[in-house]
C-alpha cells in the first residue's frame, strides 16, 4: 500500500473527528453564540474540506481526487437520477406509510411546501459542498488508491461521515429537531444516525465513482435536505408514535433499506460498465 496515501488518510480522519469538538471549544469561549448559526458550527462544517485541500497542497497530491470537474459529458443521466432519487423513494415511503396508517398526510399542503423547498435550495447546495463531499469525494478517491474492496470503502466513509456528526447531534442540533425526527435521547439518535448514514453512503460513493464528480452527489444531497428534512421537521406529515424508526423519511429502517438498494443498483451498473471497458480493451 502507498504509505503517503495512508498517512494522508490518517491525518484527514484525525482532523475530521476533532473538527466538531474544536468548534464546540471555540463556542465555549465566545459567549452569546446564536443557536444553529455559531462560529463553532461553521468550523465543524468547513474543516473537513479545508483539511483535504491542505493535505493535497502540502503532499502535492492530485486535484482530480476531489471530483471538482462536473463531467457533464456522458453523465447527464446521473444528474437527472440524482434529482429524482429522493423524491421517488420518499413518495414510496409516504405511500407505504399512508397505506399502513403509520403516516398522516392530512396536514400536507403542496404549495407552501414547494415554496419552502425552493427557498432552501441555494443555501443547502453551498452547504453540501462541505457536508459530505470531502467524504464521498476526497476520502473515497484515497481509499480506492489503497485497493480496498467496496464494502470496506462504504464502511470507512460512512462511519467517518457519521462520527463527524457526533458533535452536531450531541451539542449543536436543537433538541426540538431531534424530537421531531425521533423522540429519543441525543446519544441514541446519534447511534441511529450513524447506521442510517452508512446505508446511504453506498449511494453517494457509487454515484461519485460512476461519474468521477462530486456534483451529482451534491445535487442529490441538496434535494434531500430541501425535500425530506422540512417534510418531517416542519410538520407537513406526522408519524404514529413508535413507528418513526420504521417509516420516517429521514431515519426509518424501510427508508434506509430502499436507499441501500439504490446504491447497490448503481454499484452493479458501475461494475458492469467497467467490465465492458476491460472486454473492449479500453
């Protein structure tokens, strides 16, 4: 294995794990920080990407590892798929929930929901360049260089992406948001979130690998943040108490299984496409 790549990965992992706690420390010495918009929260958000950039500069790495090029040629279909994945799966989940009477859709109002969805797209798009992209982009590219198998890549990327959320779940995230999604303690919410992120990571990693660009993944994540989170947190739907862990569009087991299947489907496509290139000698 390439010792330089291993060193870079270790440095990245260490800084990522510490980033949120550094942010919490900063907030602790700066009084009257606004909830949900503090300097510490900003540090937590941007430090993984800044770390990846710094590592690339000082180690004279390859900037193509980030996947900053949009690679539109031959990948327009993947951009379209990225736009549709969350709406389609969410619709399936809502249909299952309504059929089983686990989800109440009576409070759903399409027009204000569309306005809310549209109004958050720009902000979430910018945010998601930092939230996720260093993991399914930079980190994935480094793990591929180490010739790790797909399952190890999913586990490492998903686990680190989840662990990075620890300070967010345990400190930064408002308690009201946690209770709206899953009425449990912060610690249990964090554990469930890690498992959820690992399941969803397959989809992000494979979309990055099949397009060699972070931008379809950023689009995918942006649609998720603007569509799914407000649906639950803003009260457009209500879930029967005790069924959240099963059917929640954000954190439900059924939902995570569906996204896992989507990711594995993209993986199958990528592997078949790579096999065809080998057969054709390309």
